[in-house]
């Protein structure tokens, strides 16, 4: 279900005193739009069921949230960063440079990203990673040759797809979802179509070919969405031929407006994500400043509340909203291990 550990074991603990910041009595959280609904559910329940104020939870994307988190130590800075990807080494370094040198990482579960479109729109019901690559990559394979992408309609490269103009609303580069989209969809399609092999045969190094495989065109066929999934939904509402990238939970709460496509023949669901069968899934995290524990009222309690089985377990409200429990451990084992690990880390 959940996993907690100290990140970067070489990092030292930095103490925070009450004299170097203005007093604050609310936990402040920022980051991933994917984690936002889970954190909001927890924050509301925390405010209703404890003596602490309801935490302030903001979105903005994983990268933006971690950047705020790494700005510094003190009550003028964010306490918790939500992320739909793992914190990067360069972010750990940026944190350390600003005095944020002890970070607690908590994996709260898993989510899948899905491809969805207007419920009454074209029959976008089945995609492969190769389809997405052929639609959006700058260079693709045509008749065994690597060429500038000539495709304008989905049916140009797959007659089983609708003969509609290619239009995809994809997560912007500041979102953790973008990294998953690039690596597990676009790059996978690049390799599956033979484009990566052709790039290297043409003289590219493996590293350069891998980077090139992540690229998408900037000609209007792929539109970056920098806001949260509500912005993607609004774009789909306004464009009947468009497809959008969403988190599974968001899609499941908007099935009255959206229909979802299979990916590589697998329908996205909590079951297929938990089993690892669905190919486009990722872990979800939040990151906590140990230096703020004992200074920000309720911070430790909020973290412990989040990982409680009553909230994040298979019968809890987070699961009902779409969070997929960590399949590596049994529910009881995970609850005991993670709560104890988190408690030890925060004491």
C-alpha cells in the first residue's frame, strides 16, 4: 500500500528553530495534480477528525511543487510536496543547497495514465504505444525509412483508427505525468516501430537516440496542457476529435463525459494496474521535510493520517477514488511496515 523511507542516506539532518520563521499553524502542501485529489480527501478528513486545522493543498505539477519544497527551511516554505514521479537527483541537490537536507519519501500507491476522448466522439477505443509515437513524433518509420512525420490523420498509419485529424492534449513538461507519457508510451513506441534502431544506424549515439525518442512535435498535433486534468477535460469538451491524457482516477470520476481506450490491448483499471498488466502506470509519492516536524503543528500527524489503512487501504476513500495499493506487499504487512518506518523516520 505505502512505502516510507529516508531519501539520500548521506543527507544530514538540519534542525529548524522557531526563531527563523513566522509562526504558522496549517500544514502547507503543493505539487502533483494527480496526487491532488487524494491529498485533498486526506486534508479534509484530517481537519474534520483531529484538533488540527485543515491543511492547505495546492496543485501546479510535480516539478513546480518540488521546486517550492526545495526553496528552503522555515515556516514560510512548503512542508510537503506531492509528486507523480520520484524526486530527481538535481532536485535533491537544489534542496540541499537551500538547507533542505533531510527529506522523507512516502510512496502512497500507484496510478495509471489513460487516453480518453469525448464519450460521443470518434471511436478512439484502442491504442498502442506505436500509434501514439506515429501520431506525435517528429520522425517516424515509413516503408522502412526514417522520415519527417507525414501523418495528419490517425488512419494514415493504422487503418483501424478513425480517419480524423490528429489532436492530442498531453501533460506539459512540468508535470510528473509527462515523464511517464514520454518513457512508457512515446519511447516505447519509438523502439517498437524500429525508429530508435534506425536513428542509431544513421549515426546517432544510443543516448542521443533515446533523447530523440522522447520528442513530440510542436506543430499543433500535440498540445501541452500546463494546468490540471480539468483543463485537459475542457480541451476535450471543445474539440470533439481530440484525445487527452488523464490519470485513471480522474477518468473514472468523469465517465459521463469520457470514454477510455485500451493500451496494447489492456483496459486500464485498478486491477490491471495492481497486477502490472497495464503498461502505463507509475508510483505516487509525497515528500516531507523532517526539519518542519515539531515546528508546524499537525505535520507529523498529517503524514501518519495519510498512510493509515483507514484512508489509504483497499476499502478506504482513496481506493474508492482510484488509488491502487502497492502490490508488492500484503495489506496488513504494508500498513505495519510503513507506519512503523515513517514513525521511526519522524521521531
